[in-house]
């Protein structure tokens, strides 16, 4: 700026200040990244008596290029109204660029009208920036109309703009179709186009197309820099090909935070929570990369999936320590993580502390309470939400209805279902029907649940018949059980759970022959029961156990502990409940297989490895069986431990010999 000031002074002395080309140079050079330069350029400009179009164009472009698009547009208005100067083909591209920056769609359209009136709409440069402006504002139709008008004049920039416009606004199909056309024209895609097309492939989960592009990139010798590499790995991750994604990631010449985030999110979104966490730890502790919000969101969701509360807490502390101003979505994901890791109280505290909440915050909180069986609290929260003037959406009602279902609030559930349709005009989706069937069946209203299914306007899915079937197991109802199982197998012939439940229903009624028939049918069809699997995180490492698992290095001690635990429970009054065991084997054998259920093994390991009094969190892939449920209640009392079990459908908080589900699950 110092030099600019000196030159300015000399120009005044020598009279060059009246020489337009020098003056425009002075203005464009004085506009720099320095914020004071804006005022300076304005001052120079204001001293010019009747600036001509060249000077106007310079100052307008300067403002846009230095991210003051609003000033540029206001200046343009002044130019038209006060100076009565007619804009030319140089004026518009800067203004359109400014509109794109501001997402000022209406102003952009007005400019387009002026361009047509001035007969400048066949200018290649103007057309390209028009396409850019419309694409940035999300009006792909208008962008396409301008693009098509360019005819054979279309250049590389126009193609890239149009293709990435489609990709960025989530029209992946259109992006790929246009990309094909571009290749037919014989144009070589550049890096920007490639990145857009890869993202379109990811959105469409079109792995074949994506692999072709990868091949094309390798063939053409295009350099796989960080940006292109990240787009590649992101495409593979979205297609579920994590190994290929990782391969690209490992081969990157350098990795920035965007690349790391893409890989961590890839794992997290494909339900590979543990891989996501491992990579995140490597990123933070070994490479000293600073995570950004995208990384943190991915990691929090991975913690929620794998139930890694310790790392979740660490991230939370990290956010506070780094004094990142947590966005609403970051806080929402913390609420989700804490409630999925069994810490509903902490989730609640964060929720209360949020200065601003959006609908997702409310939905996450209500759904979290529902998962924990805290039906009444969930409904209270829902009333507060309504009183705050927030309109519930379909996801809110999934939370509300499942809260009623988990807490056995049949009347309330029916009422809310009616309200959802009548007051809020929300058309029930499959999930809502699922909640209602679940609500009715859990309450033992099997006939009503079946009627409800018959009256659904759409085909019921497996989950809906599954809800009825599970209830039939609880109420030992063979008649409805058979019906539900048949319908469920029509939809999901390979669902191992159906066979298991049905044979359990027969076994519960001591119809051993029928139960065995189901088992052998399952065997004939080559379907195997998904083994129960439970995990517990001790010192940051997840330990997994299957039924009767002896693969753990400390297996011997775990089984000794198990025996000890069962003896102590028995002397406290616990009796092994064997009705959940399928076959007509003798009682002792049944007792053995029940007592080796995976959650019991995980809890025994937890008892060995954690300090007395420490709370334990167990994750289970299937529903907890009746015997484990009763055993864990006894353990919580005899060993004075709070135990939280997250099974396939909800949370159980065991404390002092009882469970938060009040034996209703
Ligand atoms: Zn069990
Ligand atoms: Zn329970």
C-alpha cells in the first residue's frame, strides 16, 4: 500500500491522474487483500470526475475479486442510475460472479434480463458466468438452458461448470449423462470435472462407473493429488468398498485434514465404528493433524455405534478444550452419542444447555429417551417442544410412538397416532405403522395388531411382521405366531431369527415335535442362526464374546468367574430359566447353554477387569433373553454394579436388582 500511495502522489503531480489507463491500473492495484484498501480505492474513485465504463468495470471487478460482491452490485446500481453509463460485455461477468458468491438469485436473473436486452447473450464469457451463477444458486434448469444456447461454442469451462453444478446440487444422474456427452465431443476432462463426476458416482453408488473413472485417471497420467485422491476414496467409501478406499488413502502423497476426514467418515458411515476410531486416533496422536468439524462428527457417530463412551468423552473434552464453538449439529451428535452410550442424563444436560435448538435436537432427545424406555419423560419433552412452538415432523413421531411402545403406554400411543395424522397432517410411513404394531403387540393386543397390519395402505415389511412375531413369543401364542412367521418368511426367506422365534414359540408351549420341525426346516434350507454377540470396552479396547466363546485369551478365568457368579446368584434366589432354550434337551444341558450366553461372558469379564462399583456398558447384537435379563438384575444387586445393556432394540439400566424396562421389552 505504501508504494501505491507514492505512485498516486506522483500521478497527481505529473498529471497522469487524468490518464484513464493509468488510473484504472492504480485502482485495481490499490484493491488488495488489505481491508483498508477498499476505502482507499473508493477514495481514488470518488475523486474521478465522470468515470467512464472502463473505470467502472475495474472497480466492480476489484470488489468482486476481493470478496466485496455486495459493494460491487450497489456500485453497479449507482453507475446505471446516476452516471447513466451503459454496461458492456466486461461488466457482467464480474457482477454475475458476485451474485454467485452471494447466492443472489433474483439479482442474477435481473442481470440476465439486462444482458438479453443489450444483445450480449451470445457472448461466450457472459454465457459461461451465467451458467455458473445459476448453478451456484441451484437453478439447474436455467443453467442448462443457457448452456444449451451456447451450442458448438461450449468450451471446457462451460462443460465443467455444468457438470459440477449437477453434482454439487445432487443431480448425480444428470452429471454422469452430461459427462458422457462431453467425452463424446472429444474433450478431455480436467481435475475439477473428475472430482465432480466421482462425487456423482458415489451418490449413485455406481461402483462400475467409478472404477472406470479410476482406470481412466491412471491411464491418462493425471496426477492423483490430495483433492482428486480424496474424491476417489470418498467414491469408494460411498459404494461400501472400504478396502479400495483405504488403498487410495494409503497411496496419497500427502494427506490433509479433508482426506483424513473422508476416510474416517467412510468407516463411520459404513458402520465400521472401530476402524473409524482407530484411524482417528492415528490421525490425532501420530500425525498431529487437527480434526475439523466433519472429522469430529464422524468420530462421535462412530463412538455412538460402537458404544465407546471413553473416546466419546475424550472428544467432548477435546471440543471444550479447543474452544471450538460447537455448532448445533455437533451438539446434536453429542446428545445422540451419550444416549446411545447409555448416558441419557448427560445427553439431557447437553440438550438443556443448548442456547439454540433445531428440530433435530428435539428429535434426538425424544428418540434417546424412548430408547431408554423413559416413555413418560419422552412425552414430557414432546409437550415442551410443542409449547416452544416447534412443529413436529415424521421423525419426531417415530420417537413419540416408540416411547409409548417401550413404556407400554397404549392409550397415549393411539392418541398420538391420531394427532399425528389429524393435527399435523403427517402421512404415516412404514416406520410409524411399525411402531403402532409394536405398541399393540407388546401390550398383548395381538388381534388388534394383526387388524392394523391388514388395514395398512402399503405392503408391510419384515420389521412389522417381526414385531408381531416377537410378541407372540412373549405371550406364547402359537396361532398368531405361525401366521406372522409365514408372512415374514415370504418377505425374508433367509431371516434366521424367524425360525428361531417360531421354534421358541412351539418350545414355550412344550410342542417339541413342532419346534424340531422348524429347526430342521431351517437346517434344510441352509440357514444358520446368527450367533449372539456381546461386547464391552475395557481400557479403550472392545472385547467381543459369542455364545459359549472360549477364544478369549483369558477364557479360563472368565469361566471360573462365571461359575462363581452363578453360585452367588443362586444363593441370592436366582433360578436359571430354561424355557428360552430351543430343543428338548435335558435340563442340565439347557442350563449350561443359557448360562454361557454372550452377555453373561462379557459381564463376567467386566467384573474381573473393572474396579468395584464401576458402571458397565454391554452392547448386544440380539435381544436379551429372559434368563440373562433376570441374571443381570441379580448381578446388579449382588455385586452392587450398575449395568447398562444396549440390545438390538433398546437400553436396559440394571440397578439394585431391577431394570429400567420394568421387565417389559
Ligand atoms: Zn441370554
Ligand atoms: Zn430390562
